């Protein structure tokens, strides 16, 4: 039995298991209740399971053979004969890409993410791992995690901390070349803050995390990185310094010479200054030459179209924290601060890390085609005299890590109908034409299985929330399994308009309670802890759901996270997205639903603006925006109801003699065929390698400057 436990421990030490359902199922089968209580964390299961129970269950569910098979697959994955990266990113092998991000969403049991930015970063690491692209993730370890959403009796979001035990994570001290645990110090006003350097394996990729709970720090500094996005502006700038400056120093401590810094959002921008500072101090470069060199090897991705999403630090606060870097660069602090000002001549204007990153990178991109257009307009003032179209910000549309989000039943369908090696070739569009030959009844049957499982999950979550709040159970149980079921789950913020359907309650009631063509709606989402308007939207939606007209048809699922999202993406019939165009930078949740056979219903914003072809989902409106926001809201409300009433609902309920909605499934097939090959993390990472990483590493075989 000790050998069995040792093998299980080996499986848990690489986060490869987070996208391998057959590995997770081993731990689930050992003790299902414990698995759920432990947030589906295999390490936590192993720490808590009774040895005798493990022995008995292991024999019952054939665990030893399953473990040996999984270990063999892991070994083959970690030691491949060849990979895409070996052929296309070979020059990065000795000098990898360093991917800096404030948050990483790898799995729900590792709560160092808040939402889309972190989920995208986690999918980026997994995509790089699958392709064999040499890349190292750099982030902070938030030992108190993010917050869990708990609704109070008034349906107001309460933000509850749930600290996790480091023993439940596959983290180990990162070692220097001398074999010693690495630690780094970062100069803050009046003191140095130290961080221990930990690392995790995400498949073939290393993830470096800085932990400020160093015994040499004061109690306040130990708490510096306790929470993601916690504290005031002073804490925020110090967290960003720890990430950018501390992360760059950690790489050097570990002997990692990165060819390229990929900075994911402006929070990471201080890494640019630290890289230049080191060249000045270690190699004697002239300050501006060092800054130019640092910029040439930096790639920057911006993820927001909303102006308020970019940090602005008061000049006094910024210069106080920039002074050590400026001294190291041998430049006046005001000149360094100017790099992050919209107008360098205005010495009283705030310091913006996003501006620093845009000015000091060789390549910058938005995360969808439309977001690239919006970003060029948003930041055109940084390049005075240039036409907007020539502002040097491009785009690489986001993609999602298929294996993380795809239901096992859909994976089995693709393997049997598209090809056993479909994952390796999924970026080839011609491969996906094979989905058209699959019998519509087979796809429909799979979707019914996934839907039933998802509805059980949602009902249990809703019942638990109501019981905790002292509300009566919903009788009969909500969500008719035969009804068209639409999901809406994302961060609750005004521009995403989670309440758009609720602007006409009578029309909504008629839609969801139609006697022969009813509709279920499932809502989920959280607001930032400091966002009172977002919290009020959550409260508004939940109050409306107590209306007897909606109680059996519309539900809100508490505490939206990776686990909740995965269940919804896999089970819904359709996915709804209705932001104010063009404020949705990308919006990847619809991609995850689409690959699981759900149809996307969306405003032509973010990725959907470049994906919709008229038959692979549904569009809300025409893509044109009115100058008056209230008028636009009324237009979009009407367009949303019309597309639901006149297109979506009739298509879903138009059945053949066998009860299969043939026209609906034809759209599902077209959705998978036209979207799956494009909107996945393999294609996204390949685009970054070809268009950003290799050129920035001076390793591209061909690169011609524009005329």
C-alpha cells in the first residue's frame, strides 16, 4: 500500500492532472465525498484519506492498473520524441520566454486567480506545455487566495477569504545553481521586502511564484502578497513591484536567462525597468541603451477596453516607489516616471504601468481583432503624429485550452469521429470537416447526457444556497430538463449588462414560461470585492428571481469559479453574451461552451465579431452602436428578445419524428467545424511564437519591416 501511495503522490506533483480527467477520476473514485470536500484536489485527498479505505477502494475500482497507465502517459508527455515547439521554437530552448502575470487560473483548488485574465494565463501555460514551447510562468503566491462569493439574506455579495494550505499544492522551493532555496529582495520605501521563490510544474512548463512570508519581513510585509488585488493603491503598486522586479530577479537567481519577457497586462510592467537596471549595473550599459534593449525583448498584451481597468498611481506615490529603480538606472526618477505618463511633459499627471508597457515593448497586442482596433484608438495619443491605423498595437485573439474545458463525452466523440490524434492536429481546419458526417442524433444524445449532469449540479448548488439563507426550497425543482437552457456567467459589471433581459419582465416571463417552448436561464458571476455597482447588479438579479414567474425557470449559481464554469460550459444548450460593444475585449467563455456543442448568442463584440458567419450561432444586433448609450441599450434589448423569440427558440424546438432538432444540430456542427480549430490555445500560442516571441528573441527566419 505504501508503494501505491507513493505512485499516487508522483501523479499529483505535476499539474498535468488538471487537464486529464482520467487521472482526476482515480482520486474521485477513491472517495467521492472527500474529493468534493477537498475542492477536487488530489493532493488534499491523499493527505486526508483513510489508508484502509484507500486500500479497499483501490482494489474495487482497479486503481493500481490505472495509476501505472497514467504514470506511463505522464512520462511519455514529459519526454516526447518531438513537439511542435522543437521544430518551430527551438531557439527558445536555452533562453525561454518569461510569461509574467498577476494571476494564474490553473484549477479551482489553487485560488490565485479572480477571473478571465487568470484563466487565460493558465490556458496559455497549458497550451505552451502541450506544444513544447519553452516558457516559464512568473507570478505571486497569494496565501489567502482570492475571495469566495457568499450571498447574504439580502442577496448582497459577501467576500469570504478561504486560506489554503500550501501542503495541498504541488509547490516546492525553487533552487539556485548552488542547490539552495532561492529568495529575492525588492527595495520598497524605507526597507527591502523579501520573497521566497517556489515553483510548480504545469506539464512541461515551470510556474515560478513569489511568497512574501519570509521570516526576515515584518508582519505587514509578509502580508504584502496575501491576497490577490487586495489593499489600497500603496499595496497595489508594491505588489506590482514585487511581481515585476522580484520576478525578474527570481529568474536570474534560478539561472534562467529569458530571451523574451511577455507581460500580460500592465500590472507586470516594472519587469521592464528591472531588466534594464540589471544591464546598467552588471554590464555597464548606458541607461537609455539598456532601456532600448529591454524594450526590444519585451512583448506586451493588454486585456481591457475599459479605461478604468488601467492602474493610475499618483505622482508622489509612483516616484517614491520608482526611486530605487531610477537610481539603479542612473537616471532622475522623474525621467523614469515620464515613461509611464500619457504626457511626459506633465509632471503632475499619474503614472500608468500600462503606458510604461506600451512605450517600452517592441510588440503590443490586444486580444481580438476588434480589441486591436479599440486599443489603437484608446492609446493613439502615445504616438503623436501617427494616424490611428498606424499605432503599433496589433492583436492575437485569445484561445482556450481544449483539454481543460472539454467534456469527456465530447472528447470521446472527437476521438472516434475526427481521429485518435485530433488534439495534435486541431489547428488544421480541414480536420474538423469530419464533424459534418456525424449523425445528428448522436450529438443530440451526448448533449442530453451533459445537460442532465449539469442540471443536477446546478439544482444542488441552488438548493444549498437557499437552505443556508433560510429560503424555502423551489417546488417543483427548477429548470425543466426538456427546456432550452441558456447560460450566462461572467464578472458582474455594468458594461457586461447581466440584467439586460430584465428590462422587460413581462416579455421575459412570456419567453421563459411559453406553454410548449419554455426556456431555462442560468446566471452566475461575481463582482470585484470593491465594485459596489457590480454587487448591486447581483442583488438586483437575485431579487427578481424571487418573482414567482421566474422561480422555476431562472436561477443564479453562487460562487462562480473554474469548477462552476466547467459544468455550465459543458451542459448548456446555448451561451449568452450581451456586453456594450465594443467594451468586451475578447470573452472566452463562449469559446468553451461552443467546443462542448453549445451555440453562442452574442453581441458582435470581442471574439464573436470575427467568428460569427451567420450559421454557426446567433448575433444580437448588427454590430453598429448608437452614440447615446440609453438608446443603444433599448436597441440591444429589442434585438436580444427578437433573436431569442424568432430564431433561437424556434430552431431548438423544431424536431423530427425522432425528437431530434436537426436544424439546431446542423448549427452545432457548423459551430464546432468553424470555431474549434481557431479559438484554442494551441493556435493562440503558435501565433505568439511566430509573430512575437521569435522576432523579439531575434530568432525569426524572416521578418521584413513595413514599407
